[in-house]
C-alpha cells in the first residue's frame, strides 16, 4: 500500500517537470493577469475626438466614430484610450472651458453614445481615460452665472477680488500685475458682480476657487459621476494652477521682456505650484482608490501633468509620509526638451533624468506627441518616425501615443487663415497665426486615400486634411504595404509583451555624438538593445565594445527604410552602419552556447529531479534497505 503511495508521489513529481516545461512555452501575456497593475506597462492612445472619425457627416469627429474604430485600436494592441475633453463647452475652445461637467458636447453626440463606447470598450478590454479640466470653467457654466449673481452657496466658487484705485487717474485697476498664459491681464472686470475675476487663460475661462470646500466637494461629485459611467481614470490638466494664494501680491518682474501683456513679464510664483496642489492630488488618489475597492474591477488611475521642476516629481507620485498621488505624472521631456537639433547626449540625458527622479516602486512614462506639439514626422523627419516609436516602446514603463503617430502623420502648416480654428492663433491675427497655431497637429485622422481620407463623407471637414493621405500616409495603404510605419508600430507593441521589456533594467549608453543605445536586461533572459541614430548622416558604429560576452545581435524590428531585414544576424566581428535617423531593435546572443532560457530550464529540471531523488531515498530507508545505495542513471529513471 505504502509502495503504491510512494510511486504515485514520484509520478506526480516527474509530471511537475513536464508541466513546468510546458508552462515555459506559454506566451507571457497569457500569464499576466494582475488587474490592479493593468496600467503599469500600458500603451495609452490619445484621441482628439473632433479629428478621429465622423459618422453623422457634419465634418466633425464624434463618439460613435470612436466606437466604430475600437476594433482597429484593439487589433493594434492599444491598452487604453485617453480622450481629449468631451464635456459640454463653447466650441471656440474645444472643451477646455467646460460649461457642464455632466454632459457631452453636442458636436460629439449624446450620453447614450458615450455609454455605448464604454460598453464596447469593456468587451474589447480597452480602458477609457478622460481629460479633466478642474482649474477653470467656461463663463457659460451655470456655476459662474450663480457666482457672479452672488447666489447663496456659489459666491466663492470662483476667484473674485476688488480692484485697486489709481491714485493719479482715479481709474480702477486689476488687483495685481499677474498676466494670463494667453496674453494680457489675468483679471477681468465683471459689471454685475462689480469685482474682478481671475483667469489664467482667456477671459472666457474663469478660474475656480479650490480654497472653497463646497467647490472641492462639487468637483469630487463630478469625478464620481463619470466613474459610475465606467471610465477607468482621469488626466487632470494644468494641475499646478489649482490653488492661488489668499493675498494677491504683485509678482516680481523677470526682466526678460518689456511687453507688459506677456506672461513672461513676471516670475509667476504666486499663481502656480502652491503647496495645497499636492494635498489635492493625494485626496483625488484616495477618492479613486476607495472607489476601486468598493466597486471592484480594474484600478481607476489618476494622471496629471508632471511638474516642470523635477525635484517635485517624487511628491507628485507619493508624499514623504507615504500618501499616494498620481499613478502617472505625464512626462513631457521627450516632447519639449529634444528637437531636430538635439544629439544623442540630449536624448540620453532626458531619459536618464526622468528615470533618476522617478521614485522606486513607481512607473516611468514616455510621450513624444500631443494635440499641442508638433508631430514626430514634422518635428524631426518622416524617416525618424520608426526610430522614435522604437524609443518610446522599448523604454521601461508606460508609452503614450498621440493619434496618427503610428502612421507618421505630419503637421499641415499650409492651413489658411480663413480655415483656422485655434483660438490662440485667432487671437494674434492673420500676420502671425501660423507661428502659434495648433491646428496643423489636429487635422483629421488619415484612414484611407478615399475622399476626406475616409474620415468623413461631409462636403467639408472641420479642418482641412493634410494632402499626404493621398500617398502612403494613410492606414489602408500601410495595412496593404509589406513594410509600413503602422506595421513597425504594431510589432513594437507586440514585442513589449517580452518579460525583458516589461520587467527588465534599463541602461542608456551614448555611443557617439549621434547614436545612443537603450539596453534592457533581465536575469535568465536574453537582453534587448535599441540603437538609434538621431543624426542626418549615416553612422558607422562598433556596438560590441559596450556589450559583454555577446556573440552577435539578432535584429527583431527594423524601420521602413532600413537595409536590415528582420532576423538578420550581426556578428561581433562586424561594425553596424545606421542610416540617417535609423533605429533597430535587437536581441543579444551570448558567446555561451547555452542561452539564459536554457540555463533556467535546466536549473528547474535539476531541482525537480533532486526532489524525486529525495523521495526515492526516503522510500528505500522506509523499507530498511541500509545497503549502499547505487544511484546510477537507471535507478533514477
């Protein structure tokens, strides 16, 4: 009886070896099921709703259009959609001055359309994150109307102040010398209230007063409303402007400009980065965490703009006392601090700077395009699109992509004055509008070479389309092409499932002035290296002098214009020539014939075999076989 039991134990132990061997061949993504950490290695895709897909033929993108194209995003491998503002707001600022926090902008559809978007996204396991603007509203907001009328409970929802009298002229002037981020004084007079109100942006966007507990409670109520609708989080915009001081002291002059209407006239230390901003972030994080615990399901996340002073970054993630802040303070360094004039040292410095400032246990993030900044294909060059996406996708943590960057879409700088919609561009007039307009990066998505790039069947689209859609910069053509920017982008998302890119350490090496490397390594796995030439000329490099014990490189992903086919082996005896703006992603193969994966598998097998031997030993001892044990190969197996 006992002998049968021991035999069963030995059989089970032997089977465990087989089971573990089989498990090693299962794709990593099938093993990953940590619901709370879905965001830590996610690919976020920012959609500017007006420009994604039009389904009602008015020339403006809408929510139904996004719902219709969710399958495309799912097939691409996108984890989450980050939607630019969709709330009811005057059309002149496209959602960044909200009139009703609990309603959908009429251009985009209805609440029913939004609910259908949520349902389909859930079926496809795509998370929805909303841009949220808490610093100010539209002057058409009911809150503002109640506030300037001094309706009870709303008197202090906004920042109101008396003016000061000019002793010489007797004229009433704004409370201080603060200027708005747009142009001119940050204060406007309201004739009914007979006071000035503060606006960091336009006069049509009055600032909310976060020192008022009733206002803070009202904002919490809005967040909970959208969480109940099924959103998985928010990106809080212009976080550092949430709080203003109680006293409206004049700011010190910077001495950089004589233009009295310029924002750069003063130091602006009072209107931003007040200490209470961090307290508000910790409160919102607590609100979202508590909601996730009570409601179940995936973690609801908090995104913010990162502080411009990276010394504050650690506190955006977490307080010194351990209070949690933003899951993702959005990192704009690769968006704002590198240009087409930057060399390899600039790229490496800005990557390392963020990694150094990110506290242990928190997750880095990377973004290279947005609805306010020039696209990769225009900021750098069209042949830089693949290499910049390689950088974005092989750095550790979270990748954020602006819609159209996967195709290499470019800025359309030829938009005429009469077609201009950006309020900032309109404010400077026809002579200077092109230098400040953001319309060129907000043109409609280029789905095909059909009329209006397949975006709309309307006679006219809200912004004109870039004519490049007629050639190869559209999705349909790139799906059909053997090699395309889109296919490179999709391959990069697929390779992100590798454990090395999910969990591995990151090392950034400058090889020469124009070439740098991102090396990702993880114990018991082959390392990856991304090589990028940011220069305008080919570069001959010997990468093996920075790599230990490497026999050759195997190219996993190369760009559209690369001479290196996927699968190419580059021997350690050879140099590598990278074309201008070229990037390649490679796997390192060591000189040792036994790879890291094989060593790990052998170690596992030996461990299981030792367990079997111990079982046999106890069996023999139990039967009082004290004779010398002869453990030859036949005895074991």
